[in-house]
C-alpha cells in the first residue's frame, strides 16, 4: 500500500444547484455561478447517488445554493434513500413549505441543517439580503422539529454579527435544535471577495470563544455546540476536508467532481465530470484527486513535520489564494514562513470597524 | 445521569445500520459517523427505548462470559459517551 492509497469516500457533498433566494456576502459558492441550464438532471443525480453508495459512501449532504430551488428535491432525496445514503439537508429554509416538508419527512430525511444569519430580523435579513427571511426561518425550524427531524442551526459569524453569537445559541435552544454550528466565515468564493468586511478582530473572536465555552457548560448534552474558528488566527491550519481526497468529495451543480467545494479555484487541475467518467474512476485515478492526496506531494516544512498526517498540510485553496501556489504549506501555519500574507487582513480587521451592507458585495449571478 | 434503571432511546436522526462494504456496524447521525466495534454494536443494538442499562449489562455478561464487575463500567462508559454526544436520550418514565 503506497502513501497515496485511497480509501472509499465516507460522504459526498451534492451541490444540487447554485440558485438561492439569499445573497449572503460570505457564500462559499464560486464567484462564477452555474445557472439552471447547466445543472445535472434528476436521473444523473440519482445515478451519482447509486455510484457513491456502491463505492462505500454512507452519507450525502444535499446542499447548494439552496437545494430546494430544485423542484425535484423530493425525487433526489428519494433516490438517495433508495441508494442507502443518510441525508443531511442543508437549507436556507426559504423554499420548503409545510406540504413539502411533510413529503421530505415521509421519504425519510433524518436531519436538516438550517442557516441563520443573525439572532434578529434586522441582522438576519440584512446579511442574507432578503426581507422577511428571519420570520420564515423561525417557522421552518419549528416545523422541522415538530416532524421529529433532527435540527441543526448553522450560524455563520463575521465582524457584523458575531456579537449575536450568544443570542443565536439561545435561539437554537428555544427552537428545539439538537445542534448548533457556530462557524466563523471561511474565506473562499464570495467570502474571500468580501474578507476585509467580514474578518472579526482578535477581541471579537475571543468574546465569541468565551460565550461558546460558557454555553457548552450551561446546555450540557441537550444542545451540541460545534465551534469553527477562523483559521487566520490559528497557529496550525485546519485539516481541510480531513485531507485532500481522503474522506469526502463534492459534486458541483454541473457534475464536476471536486476534492472540496472550493477546489475549482485550483485552476491548474482539470476536474472530470460525472458525465464523462464514473465516480470511482475519478476518485481513485484522476490526477485532480491524486495530485495532493496523501503526503508525497508535500514540500518542507510539512514533509518532515509530525503533524503531516494530522492536518495534511492544511488547505490547498487557501495556499493558492494567499501564496499563489496550491502546493505550498498553508500560510496559516506558523512554520510556513508566509504568515505575513495574512497579516494585512488581520491588521485591517483590528483597525477597521467597517462591515455591513454598504461595503459588502452581495452574491449574484 | 446514567443509573442502572435508565432506559435510553436514539435521538431523532440517529440510526444504526450495517455497512456491507466495510463489514462494520455504523451509527449514522447528523454530520457524524461512528464505526462500532463488536462490543460497541452489542450495546448499541440494545438501546431500544425498552431495556434498562442494567439489563444491557446482564446481556453483555452472558454474551462475553465475563463478570459484571468487568463489563459494567465499560457498558456505562460507552453509554455515557453516546449520551454526552446527544446521540441517545433517556426515556422519561
Ligand atoms: S451562504 Fe447564503 S447565499 Fe450562499 S447558498 Fe447559503 S444561504 Fe444561499
Ligand atoms: S508544517 Fe505542514 S504539516 Fe506541519 S503543522 Fe504546518 S501545515 Fe501542518
């Protein structure tokens, strides 16, 4: 078994569409969005789910954009259940009414992850760029819990709303959620474009961390709180996707198979689509997956580092975006010698209180 | 707190399945996947909203032929871990 040996994927992220009624300025979708006409058909997705399950995948994350922007979402969920996949439905909650939710519950969708942009209507509606979103999301959350479906809230934090972290956790508890992900924005796609209006200051980050730690003590097991910090402030990078091509794959709306949802930015690689090859051929044999799989590709200081099979050298997309080389050590790492690439952004976050609709570029086609 | 009389059931969205490809029992949960070993599965498959923790311990003693002084803490530890992760919930009597 060589170092780059690949195990079967555990889960797949199906980006069913890039269409979405919201326009979050941190959206991780690529800045060049795929329109409806380019999307895979119902039958093509059903085939992808069967192939993924046959390869050994156990879960599918139905995502987007807004997955419910696809009129055939129920058919796609049925196909995933038939294939034996566990469904995590990741939604803005804006396009699923009671009747639709009844159908999804009947099909056997076990878990819904609902995005929340703020703890009150003013913030939530301003960040998502959609008047009335907050009220719809609240109703949707209650409807999910009432149907016995497990609910996770996904609270995305940034400079403008991170003071609401505690209130968002309280909201999760009041709505009957089993989990909340308190996740700082990751800087890809639209998030990277808007980074200088999103990145929190060190003080803001420390406040959120304190709030999360206290809330964990208070809520015990009834509310699970996952916490994702912005890795710009870390000393070692995150293990992006648990390593390139190790556990997960993403399928874009047009069927491109990607090691992570931001991987298309690594433009020296060619990503095959499920229209051209089988999922298995792409996962095991494609240069796109094998280039950064395992540890052989790593430069120093990663190559001789004890953590190389812990964080897998960090994120390739971040290395490309900040250092200009997808094969470099993630500049977040203090050993990379490239941390100055982050410092401008951090300095700006410390001195600039600017955030909000006036300076954000909202997501658009 | 887990006592010998506590009865647990799975939280919504948590389900046990067998994975043929890996020949392993899996707990599928929201954004979580737990691969169970033999004893783990023997316990997990008895969490059914009916059996008490004490009954599960007796069943595992019979299964393994080991005394409950040895099995008891393992079973309780495993169950506490699942409860702490919110994957199982005590059934209110
Ligand atoms: S981040 Fe916002 S805009 Fe992007 S897909 Fe999610 S809800 Fe839609
Ligand atoms: S040197 Fe490489 S492997 Fe080591 S901590 Fe930094 S990024 Fe991770």
